[in-house]
């Protein structure tokens, strides 16, 4: 009969916790380590995080800038340089010229006497505006009918007159304080501000389907010459160019968003 053996069957020994686990011992050790606990995969490198932060900051700055920086809206049209329109003073009634109290080349102010008349409605014909006497059409003793020419006055201001024409739909947004500019054809970088003197009512036919009416603006150039990219030049009647009126301004963001979303 064989003696009992001291050798133990390995199957009879209790298994360790590691051997009883479904996971490898190395995996359990790595899980128990505090290094990057809860972040088993490091898929975003440090430079990408920095770039994302810079991008978010740049977008925030751009939106803030766009919400406060204004952008102007403009109306565009045509501009024509005109000769100063002479003012013709006419006889108001049938009369006889008693005396002419001015001479050619003389500067007159509004209300100054020009010609004295005798007759049923005797009196003095006075200037209705400031100007320079260009021509005297009568002498003492002349017989006059109503409407006969007496004196021709030219404007006292020698600065060139500019006529600007804009689309009629822009009229409600224009007044004498509206900043306006012209750029003469054929002269690069000749954009020049003008001094607005008056805004006329509609010019042109009422049938907009045929020829759209326009708004006529009377203005003056600030000087007898204008500046361009290649120098300074005198202004002549008949020169044409591009007219521009600054109608208002709004923040850049407010102006762009409606266009982006089709509003």
C-alpha cells in the first residue's frame, strides 16, 4: 500500500484575486496608477488646445469689433460741373429809366439799388441776391415794358458749381447736412468733398418706367482746382464724374448679418 504523498495538487490551492480576474495583472496595475487616471487616451496634443483658445479669443474680439465699429452706406449718382448761372434782373412794369446806379464789374449785395424808374409804378429795382454786375442793358431815358432785361448779375462766389443727380428713392435720406463727394472722370484719386447749397425736387419725367426721375443737388467745389493722384488741375464747366452721398452709418455686424441670412 502506497504511503500518502506530501505533494499537493495545484488545482487544490486557492486562486489569487489576480488569477481569478478577467483582466490581466498589468492592466489592473495600470488602472490603479494615478497617472492620467480617467483619461486612457490622450488624443488632443497641447498645441491644439492652445490654438483652440487663441481661435476662440480671436472670434470674440472680431465680434466685439464688428458690433461697435460703424460702416457707412452711400448713394451713388452722376456729377456735372456747371457754369455759374447768371441772374437776369427784369423790369417789373411799364416805365422809363430815370437812372442807372450801378456799373459793370461792381459787386452788389441783396437789396442794393440797381435802376431807378419813372412812371405809374415809379420806384427802384433792387438786387435780389449778392453778385457782380456783368452787364447793364439800359440807360437813362429808355422806355421799358414789363419783363425787359435791366441788369445781368453773376455770382459773387467764384467757386465752381457742381450739379449732382441721385436716384429719387434716396431723397428722404438727404438734407443739406448730408456729406457729399465727387470724383471726376479720368482722374484717379480725385475724390473731393463738396459744399451742398440746395436740394431740388424731382427732375425728369414722372413715368419712372421710361426714364427714372432723379434728385438734383446743387453744390460747390471748395476750390478752383482739385487734387488727383498725379497732381492738381483746374476745374472746367462740362467736366463729369461720379457723385457720392453718405446717407448714414450702422455697426458692421448689424449691416452684415441681414445680408448673410437674406433678410
